[in-house]
C-alpha cells in the first residue's frame, strides 16, 4: 500500500524585480503613513511650543480650538456661545453691537457667525495658527481666542473667543 504524502511547496526564488517592487511598495506605504501623521498634526509642534511660551498650556487651547471648530461645523449655536467671552463686540448688519450674554449670541448666531466667518473657523489648520501675546488668531484675524483669568494671579484661565470681526475684505476684488 502506497501512502501519498504531499511535498511541501517551496516558493521559487523571488525574481529581483518583484522583490524591488515589494520594497518600493513598503516604502510608499511608510511615506504615506508619515505624511498622514504630519498632516494630522499639521506642524502643530511649533504651535504648541508658541502657545506654551506665550499663553499657557497648549492642551487647554488645543481642546478649545478643536471643540470650537466642531461646534461651528455642527452649526451648534449654544456650543459656540459657550466659548465666547462676554461682553463681545461684533458687527451685525454692518453696525457695531455689544453682545452681553450667551442668549443674545445664540439669538443672533447666524448674523455673527456668518458663512464667511464659519468657513474661516472650519478651515483653519492647527499647525497654521498665528500665535502672539494677544492670543491665537484664526484666518486673517476674523477670530481670536485667548485665556481669560479666573483668579487674581491668573494661575487658572478659561480659553475663550475674544474677537469676532467682519470679513468684508473677502468680498473685495
């Protein structure tokens, strides 16, 4: 009686071109992964250092920046209003107006956070933020956030929107 045994399949020697193609593919995947990681951070390390040096803990600012962007994307008026320092001066229909409360902000949300300002907030990349001792600037200055002291020594602070200004320059040609 004869017993059939299969011989193990031994792969043929890989052709050098196939080997190079596999190595190239691995390098491409690694490069794409590295670029995706950089894009996600978007140069955020230098922004983090600038915020830490000039304003305080960057993690606090970062949380507010991303939460503000999400609230604007979701068109969540109450969510955006929670990030505003009151009173805040804005322009409503071209007229300077002082918004004193979150309820007033929510009521006039669509006149304050115009489509142009919403686009600036939504499209702002973290790594491209401008930082100075006055705060964190979105776009070309349409929105600024900064720390608002909650104690006399300013050891604790809340990060809030301190400026919202018009985008009429965007309409000029």
